[in-house]
């Protein structure tokens, strides 16, 4: 396969990209403004999350939770509502008043859902946090939201300042009370976001914002009470709790949540559950698709009926043309529709995914970047230059977004701070993007560019090229710039590149290192490459499964997150959920 096209530099944040359009068509598109709108959004059918749960409780469906042993527990929406109402009364009796922030920390998904909806019904504002992040994760959450209650399991060590315990989780109660009457503009849920660094931040999402996102998705993708969905991502992340769970409560449909670690141990369990539960809607980031295809090749005799699976949302990280094609081809014999994969884009500040489309392999060579589609109703996006001017179509710049699901503030140290907004009120993101053929394409984060061999590349592009090698295990590769003064840098002070990867079992590490170095040199023109094998335990990951760079690159001079004075070896701290 030939290397991806190079972008022509046009300033630090803008570049004219090479597209697959004929020259005449490409020129015509570049004359257009890089701005897309999803059009108006009809009003959602309910005004608050509590109303959505009460309506779902009158229907026939509910939630299935599959735990870390593969055991399924089924609960109707009526049962979930009753459990949450009793727990809301307990929280009020314990002193939690409407408007208070409540951090939820438990590794029991059923308890998390009860606690979440108890907060909603009681007028409290829940923030689910990762159980696997331990005391550090709890401290970050507490620092972001300020004074708050803790509902769930408390990790060992000193309790963060301003945090008060509400107990170890929901417990049986004979008490009950009327739900607190919320307004659409009230905060409904908090979600943590890493942003571009600095102090921990939480995004407050209102009832209106969360429901606008759910309603817009339902309209575009034809979702309704007959939808049957499967989520295999943690519910402490916006994608799990908002993008899937709350949306499905709004729809009143059948929803399944499978333990992330249980599925990660054997990705084919994802297909097992999809077939058994007759799933039509699910989602996964790119790395999960790669792992599943890799695992599928090891068991050629297995088969599934995936003919119902029409909507596989692909987001959370860069969408790779090569990986999605392999996924569609590998599952086509099992009935997966050719148009089942829907690339998408979103962020905590937009209540998760708000741009998506349909992946259609064009039969040509793999594209450097895959379009993520068009905005959903109620959402508009645009691409601007450094001066904030909308660029022509086909030009890379900074992505901005506005619309009904978009949050405008953060919580930092318990205090509301404005999100980065343009002069006319658009949210300024950290992503670079361009518009072509009426679709948005996100190329990567502005702070993730690597300059090498006379070109500018995103780290995820280098990682994908490395994982094309048959000696490399998928989903374990990290590529980042290496400072010129690093001991590993070559070429008399020129900047280099660091690549971390994991070889497949049985492959000689030394041989794999040389093949990775040669691939990077040939594909990207990088002469100064530090290549390192990841060994030991599973490296820490984000809730959506991406490797955490500061931990992976700890101790290597010249890479972001390196620790001075530590050996140049990749470390492997605790596993993230």
C-alpha cells in the first residue's frame, strides 16, 4: 500500500489536504465555506431525564447487565425506577439536598445505575468515576467538582478534602418520596474531561443538552422503542452513561451493558452477546474493531448471525479506513450489512457523539483520513484558521462547534469556568479538521502532530502504519515526538520520534524492532527513531481503551509525560477500567 498523501503546510493550524476528488470537483469544494449544519432539532418528547425514566417504566423493556463473570442480570425499567426512588429517599434522609454534587464510585454496574437515577430523581447531580483509577481518580474528581458527596466504595487512604461519604451504595429502604421537579436547564450529570492538560475539569450537562443529543441521534439513525442496543464500554465514561444508557432510557428500548474487562479478555464475546440478544445497535472505537478481527482469525470455525446489526457507531478515537474495511470484510460471512459501520465524532462537552455518517468502502486505496459524517439536527460545525475565520472546504484548521447539546462551562475546583468560546459563541475544540464533499473529517488533535521527514503527521497515523506489520500486536502502539536533545535522537540535534509497541507472541523482539524502525523510516521519512518494546503487564488505558501516554512513555527523555531521572523504559502501572 502506498503512503498516505502529504498535507501542504499553510500555517501552524491550517493545511490544504489532498482529497480523492477529481481536481475540478476539489477546486469547486474549496470555494465553499467549511461549515456544516444539521438543521433544526424538533423538541424532544420529554423535558427531563426523570420524565424519560418514568415514561420508560410504563413500557415493556429494561436493562441487562453482564458482569465480569459473564452472568447476566435483567431489570425492567419499572424495577429500575422503583429502586432509584427508594434510594433517592435514603439520600435525602442522609442530608443530600437538591443541587448537590454526588460522586459515584462502584464496580457494580447495577448499583451504579440505581445510584445514578436516584440522583436524577432527587435533584442531585451525579458524576460517575472509574473504579479502577483508585484514590488518584477519586482525588481528581473531587478537585474538579469541589464540595461533594461520595456514594459508593471509598478507596484506601485519606479522603479528598470537601468529600463527604453517603455510604457504600444503594441499600433496601421502605421509604419513598416524590421526585424533585427538575427543569430542562438544570444540571443533570457531570462527566470528567482531560482536555489539553492542567487541572482536572468536569463538564456539567443539563437535561436539555443530554436529551437534545439523544433525540437528534434517534431521528438521524431511526432509533426507537424497538431498538436493541449493546454497550461494552464503562458507564463512568460519557459514551457509556450518556451516549448509550440515557439515550436508550429516552427511547424506552432494550439495552445491554457488558463488562468491559470481560469482553476485552475475549473480544468475540461481543459477537456472542450481539447474537444472543438480537442486537441492532452498538459501538466501539477503532482499536476494538482491530482486536476483534485479529481474534476472529484464530477461530475460523466460529459463526454468528449478525444480520440485525445495522448500526455500529465507530468513535472515541481516529477511524482507520484499513481497520474498518477488514472488520466489514471479516464479518460479512456472518451477515453483517456492508453499511453497518457509522464513523462519528463527539466529546464530553457535546454530550458525546453529535456528528456521524455511514462508512462506504469505495474500492480504492485506503484513505488517509475517514470522514466522520454530518452534524445531527441541532448541531453546526465549522473549521477556522488562527484568526477565527472560516476556511474554504478542503483546508485543515481548528474545529469549532455550536448547538443544543453543547456545554459552555467547566467545573474547575468546584467553580464554574467558561469553556473556550469564539467571539460569536462557538466552542473551540482541540481538534483539527476539514470539510469536503459535504462531510466533516477530523484529522486529529492539534497537539498530536509529529513533524518528521519534511512532513506533518498525527501520531495515530504512524501507529496505524506500524500495526499494519504482521509482527505487531494491535492496539498497543504509541508514537510521539522525541526531543532533539534526547540521548536516543540521531542526526546531530534534529528532532526524532519515539515508537512504543508490543510484538506478537513468538516474534523476536529485536527483529520486530528493526521492522518497525524500517516501516517508519520508509513510510514517514523519519531517520531518528527510538523504538521500544512494551513488556510486562497491560499498560494503563483510558475508559475507552486508549493507552495512557504519560505512563507508557514514563522516563524517556523528550516525550510528553516523561519523568526526569527515571530509566528510559516503558512502565506498566495499574489497569484502567
